[in-house]
């Protein structure tokens, strides 16, 4: 395998983990070992039929020490734009799936004296290999995992069996809610990690700061980007070609560029890595990323999350 080139895989197994979560096991089509990955890594997947194709990032949730297969878990989203629906209702065993090499924008800290993981719903996925990594290295950790019910708690039995004593579960429909004040009693050198809905992640991030955690000890991952309030459509002009594109309120700039055949590199689709940043020649931008510097924001837009506040944006393409 050449680093960076797409990897062809075959769906080896499909497991119904909860009523709305399925785990997919992907094996390399050529039978060779898959690239190594570390806890917190994700892959980009490409599935679809004809011109209807969905590219989505999913956290790798299998054991990072096994290179014969990768595993991802996908929740059927109520407001799905098509990706999770296709995976749940169309993907079958034996089907070919193109994936990227693993990328990691949510790595564990090697300086941490203790790791505390906070997961909500399908946000559990990156923590499964993280716990395996920590166990392998002999590092201490604890997991706090929130779900509506035990039935809807993905991987409950597996986690209890392997990491019993290190995990606490909070089922909201039983009146047990996960709260950020668990972070208050941790020892110096503890690192905290959050993965779940945007509102939960932001609340826990702010709480960690208020408790005195330094920024370098706070790590988080979103499995969907924060919702855009009052998103408005805008027009994009590609300066070098003169081509114009319409960005509707319900689509991101990145989606429109890719669907129009514009080759834009991307990775996290959460505004955290900066891979999909493109140059801006004219127009006003509402920046929603967490990667660009103030100086870079004058001439760039992270196309997966940020939008134009003017009716027209001219890109340096």
C-alpha cells in the first residue's frame, strides 16, 4: 500500500449492536495488512450508487493491535443526510468500500498521568481503541459513558467484560445523568477527553477550564459538526475559472465544491484540522473552525464548517 492512496476493502461482517447502531468489519480486498492506527483515529469512507456518493469520516473502534480488519460503528441518524441511511439499509456483506488511510486528530496524550474519557451515545467509538492502547501501555484510565438506556448503550457488555471497575454508565431514562463535576476530584496530570453531541462537548470543555485544567490537558472530538443557526444561502465564484456555484443553507461549502468536481482535500469535516481550508479573495466569512489563526482568517475559509456572511464569496481557485 502507498501511503495516502485509497484502500479498497470488503465488508466482512455486519453486527446490529443496538436498535440504531451497527458495527461494520472491513477487510482489505488484497488480503494485505492494513495500516497501523492509534486510539482516536478515523477513516474516510466512500459509499453510494451511481452519482449519489457519500464520503463520511468514522472513528475506528476496533483493537488497534489487529491489522487484519478495521471496525467502524455507525448510528442511524434521525436527521441523516443519506450517509447513515445508506450504511444501515444498503450496505451488505461482501460489498466493496473505499476508505482512506487512518488519520488522528483526537490522539491520547503520552504525558498524561491518568486519562478520563467522557462519551455520550455513539461518541463511545474512539474510546474503545484508546482504552485498548492505555491497557497495553499500562496507563490508568476511567470511562464515563452516557446513554438513554442500557439497550441503547453500544458495546455495554464488551466494555463491562474487559474493563470492569474502570467504567461508569449513566442511563438518562433511569434518572442517572453524567455530570462534568466528576473532573473536580482528579489528580494533577490528569487529561480529560470528550466525544458526543456538540452541546455536550462544549459544556464539558468549558467546565474543565473552569476547574483549572490547562488547555493542553483538554481533548475533544465531535461526531457531527455544531449546528449552524440561521444558516443562509450564498453564491461562490471561483476566481480563476469564473465559475459560480450556489451554496444552499442545508449544505456546506465543502460539499458543494466536491459535488461540483472541485478537488479539495479534506479530513475531519469538523473544522479542527484545517485540511479543507481554501483561499478567499473577496467576501465576508463567519469562521466556525478552531484551527486558523487570526491572520489566516483574513484570507482563508475552512470550507467544512465556515460560511459566508455576504451574499457572494470569491474563492482563490
